[in-house]
C-alpha cells in the first residue's frame, strides 16, 4: 500500500468528473452537457461524438481498453457487458474508437434478467441509455458508463429509470411550492442521500468451509458462541490490524472513484463494521452504494477475509442495516428540511415537515415493501434494528410543536439545554433533541430523515423512489390547495395544522420493540406486515398504482411486473437456503454425529470390557441424547425436503413465496434447532464446520 499517497489528488482520479469535462471538452459542448446534467433533460445528440471522443481518450490514458454500459437490472445488483475500443482498419491494423452512438445507447441481451412478464423469453433485446447525471469512471481496465435499462417495448427493467423519474417528480412539485413562497431563483430541487453501510468480516478459510455462507451469505445453522455482544466491547473498539488494513484499502479504492467514504468503525456485534459516506444526490448515492458493496466484497479476500452483506448472518447478535439518510435541497444550496433556530416561526419548514408526515403515513405499505426481503425479515425487530411497523420519531421539541399546532394550543419554546460533565476543563455539551430513539424506523436527525429499515444487502433505489414520489404527491396536493387560496398565510396555517392533526398518528417516540406498541399501532390503524410476502401483496393496491402512474414514475404494467419479481426473488432465496440446509444436514452433520456416536459406543464397549463394573452412565447418557437428536435431525430433514418440494411445485411465484414463508421456514427452524443442539454435545474435532465462535472472533 502506498504510504505517501496524496488523498486530494487520489479523490475522483478515476472519474470523468465535471472538472475533467471542463478541461477536455470545448466550452460550448461542456455548457450543453452541464445543462443536461443540471436539468435532467435529454442530451443534445450533436455533441455526443465530441463527448464520446474525449471520454475515450481520457479512459485510455487511465488504462482502459474496453467500455461497458453499467446498469441496475431487477436482480438487486449491477450488470455489465464489455466491448473493446478496438476497431480494425485493415492491413492487420486497428485504432481505438468510441462513437456518440455507442455512448448514448447499448443493446444488451435482456433474456435472462427478471422482467415479471414484461417481455417473453424470446424477446431478448433490451436497451441501455446513458445517464449523464451520473459520472462515468474507469475500473479494472474498462470505462464504466452508468445507464438506464429498458425492454424492447420501452418499459423500465431497472431501478435507475424509476428513480430518475421520481427525482424529476419531486423537483417539479417542490418548485411549484417554492414559487408560492416567492422563491423563483431555484431551478431544480433534488433529494440527497447518505447511505450508511453495515457489514461483517469473517476469515476466508472459515467462509469456504461452510456451504451456508458460501451459497447464501448467512449461517443457517449455529449454536450461540460462549461470548456474543453482551460485553459491548466491540462497538467503536480498536480496529484489529487485518481489519484496519482492509478498511484503508477500501477507503483508497472508493476515494479514487469519487466516493466520499468518511466514517469507519466497529459496530455492535463481533466481526461487524460500518462505513458511512458524505451525502450526495440520490442518483449518484445509489450508484456509489452499489460500488461500495462491490468493493467491500472484492477487496476482503486480499486480506484473507470475506465480506458478508446479509442482513442477519448470525442468529442471536445484531444484524446489518443500511441507514438511508434522506433530505431535500435546492440547486441554490438551501436544505428544505433545516428547521432553523426557531422552527415554530419557519412556516416553510413546517410545511415540508407536514409533507413528509403525510407521505409516510399515506404510504406506510410502500415504505415497508421497499425494505422487504427474505433476509431482512430475520433482522427487523432485532437489536438495533427497527420493527416492521412504520413510525416517525421527531424528537421531543418538534413533536411538542407538531402537537401544539394540531391542537391549536400555545407552544412554549424550550431553552437550549447544556450538560455539564463536572470537569471545568471540559466544555458544556448542547443537549440534542433528535435521533435519541434507536428503535424508530424513520427518525428526524436535525436536517434530514433517516430511514433505518433498509437491509444491508439491498439496492437503496426503491426506498428512495417511494420517498421521492410520496413526498412529491404531498407537495402537489399542497400546491393545489395553496395556489387557489385568497389569503395565502391563513391557508398555509390551516393546511399545516390540518395535516399535522390528520397524520400525527404516525409519530411515536417510545420503545418500538414493545408488544404494547404493536397493539397501539394496530389501534391507530397503522399497518404491520411482519413478513415480506405479506407486504408485497399491497404493492399494486389501487392507491399505490395511482401514486406512481400520476407522476409517471412507473406505469401499471411496470408495477405489476415488479410485484411478480418480488415474489420470485423471495421464493428463490428461501428455496436455495432450504436446499442448502438439506445438503448440509445429510452430507455434513448427520455423518459427523453418526461417527462421533460410533466412536463413543466403541469406547464404551472397550471400557466395559477392560474395567468390569465401571460407571459408564456419562457415555450412555451422551450417546442417548445424541442418538435422539440425530433421529430428530433426520426426521426434520425429511420433513423439510418434502415441504420444499411441495412449495416449489406450487402454481405461481406468489403461492410459492407464501408456501416457503408459512411451511418451509418453520421446517427449517425445526431442523436448525436439532442440529444446533447436537453441536453443543459433539466434540470439537468431530464438528464438520467452523462454529459461531470461530467465525466471529478469528478476524
């Protein structure tokens, strides 16, 4: 690793950034492209060849020989097909070429990507279209061009296209509102995101020794280690040398790609860590988070480790999430969610706050769906993870203000409080009113909202598509009302109060883990979908179709296709896990414990023969317990095999998903309990896979 590397020079060095464009493009071409990037309008085709030529020259100088249209199909990960710049010119010679047509549009084979019925298998063609608002970059000898991906008939087959549409929608509606407040200088409003990424690191040898980690990314078996996270000594603890070296390499790789990796630390569970970036525009934040996850996995083996991004790699300790820090800002630099020193007097902020409360309350189901995966079902409601019920935490001061406005009562502003640490040389610390409830799924944190429900392995696009579009609807409804008002100030006050009154049921500042909250939430009429399939059913509810079609974010066909894909992915994930358990049970655990029982039995017989009348009750008891558990394991294996086959045989993916949830998962849990019970009774040298203690403490 380079020790004297200059970080400012490294940062963004592999990115075809605005500075690079300004330097390499003719002034008029740069201005045209800059306008396209700022407004989201279509690129002027007359400049495409010039941009492509400059991009190719720069990429070649940075070691690229190929280019790829980098896109986000509905698999949850990215996709790429690489073509070389090489172009034969005859006589055994070739030149490096890249045209504007190749930059703007590609035609990858779309047949094997999930489409949810948007196209038949034989309609293989798909199109990729360059997204100028997200920078191209060089990686592994190729120029990566961020693109949208659509079907032969024009429907979106990706996550980027609806995201860009949602960003346009919220910008359009926000500008309508801002104009009513007299702001005519802002030309675009954009949402910004900072995605905190949690992950686990395990030793590579241990990873390869476990089929569940190798195939599924999480453990399907495992008795608790004698030490978990109860000592709370890993959180923010000193980084172990191997982990620290990995984090340094990761920082440098991300910085070169213009990703502002800012914070790194040990998380709560042993072997768990976190990386947090500085926020950026939502479109770029999504692209960069996907790159971050890729590099986390890619670099770990260089340090003898594997990176686990599954939401719940280990039972009994913290899972991993991805806190989606979301805010709204104008192109003039104003944060529209900044309360200011006196929030009670900041009517524009209060209207923005009302818009978010309304959006989250009206579309709780969509937000839940945006974080609903088979893996995240194991995490939600666990330690440090929010529950499956959507609620908003504002902090004491803001919640009191909302209630006062809703009730028409007088709000008494609290004085700023400072805490003394009792040491004269230490400064007083201002008491913070926000972000003190770690169980809340949607918390206001000063000038942004933090959606904590998203799972660590997920693409954050859908969560932000939902947030952008739902808030765009609030803005649109508000602009319609205020635009017709004869007395703007009176109408504004009434609208804020009415909205707070109607939607404050979504506010909750207590313990979101408690049974009492579940009952109270039900009484309030809030939704509670404890599993992903239960949530997926509501994606195409009439109100949700109306929302996305109204703002042209997704049409009904695109929505119904995604609903099918949700179920398809869920049943595939659980099906793979079930079949992995069957393989491990039959090929690892049953043979290992059988051998241990045989060796115990042989030793018992030898002991009796050598020492007549000796006490053999310990061996007999152990053999009896293990034999009983082995029998239960085999029976549970057969039951799981039958249930998995029946689930797979259902008529469609929705039925399969529910069968996996309702029948297969309980069978998997039964098998796990039997195997985990055998683990604690079996001698270490006989146990066929690394244990939880090995996995979480060997990095």
